[in-house]
């Protein structure tokens, strides 16, 4: 007969790799605004890994599902509400957390805003949106930047060769980005990073950043033709009323 008392029980945590898109407005309305892929990290306010960056996350509470834990932690640590979350895997290596036997269920999370609000009772010292860049031109690496400092993480077959951030979160970040790339390439998840109305350029820039390939505006329009609908609105930030605004179709044609 099974008895729960016969087995040791680990703590269970939810960790979230949150991506968002930031807009950088041009000096002139004649120029396109630039879009950047951002990742949400928190600087730890306690040991272990005090003052290092980590993913937003926390421990499962009694009565919660692990998905509810992820959503709660995102709200408490960074003020991210109603994100789209996708389970990307379970991380259970014995030495992944120096505090003891702790299993992490990791989620890819997407948000349409890069606004932040850290709850007063959160154990996160502060939360930051960092620029995210993946490059595989000379071995695989991910560069995270806050505008002043850079964190470069190099990988061998998806495993980080160094550990500049907390726990095994560098490995989780890599896995989450690869899942994001697959979802953007093969599905419609790119729209979960978009506001309700967007220009073609607003959509194309993040798409190319994530999949790592350039395409012509004409080909991109053809690719998206069955997924978006032209509206009657224009981008008012442009000097000339040439930038139509689009929205995602509720159902593909």
C-alpha cells in the first residue's frame, strides 16, 4: 500500500521566463520606431545568490496549481498581470538549488507591456526589463543588457558554460527562447507580444529578431495576410498618413 510518509518530498517552485517588446521612438516622425526584445529578471534580495539576477518565480502554496503560482509570482514580483504562459519543462537536477531539494516547473510567459511594479512584500529586491539578444554566429550566446552593463552567457548544446545568474536559470532561459522561436515560427504566438493595433513594421521587427532571419516587407505581408486585418486607423505618430494600423484576425481566413 502506498503511504506518503514513506517518501521524502521536495519543495516545488514555478519560474517564469517573461518576454516583452519595447518600443524606442525615433527622433523624427519620418523614421520607423525601433522594437527590442526584452526579458524580465529580478535582482535577488536574499541568499543564495544575493544581488544576482534570477527569473521571477516562487514556491507552490497549498491549494494552488503550479500555473496559479506562476501567475501570482509574476503579479507580486513585477506587476505583470494576465500573461500568456506556456509550460516549458521541469528542472529537477539534485544540485540546482543550494537550499535543498527543490524542483522547478518553468514557464514561458509573454506580456504586451514592459511596465513594472514590484510588491512591497516581495523577496525580489527589484525587477528589471533587460535587452535580450541571441547570437549563434560564433557559438551560441545570449547577451542581457540593462543599458549600462552586459551579461554574456555562452552555451554548449544548450548548456551554459558559465553561471553568471542565479540557480540554473541560464539553462531555463535558453530553453524558453528556443520554445519562443518555435512558437513564433510555426504558430501565431507573436501576436501575444503585440498591442491590439500595430503597424506591419511593429510586427515584422520582433518576428525577425526572434526567428533570426530577415525577410522583405512584401514577403512578410504575404505571410501575414491570412492572420491580420487592416483597420481604418493610421499611426498618428507619423508625419504622413501612410502607416496603416492592423489587428489580429479572430480566426484565420
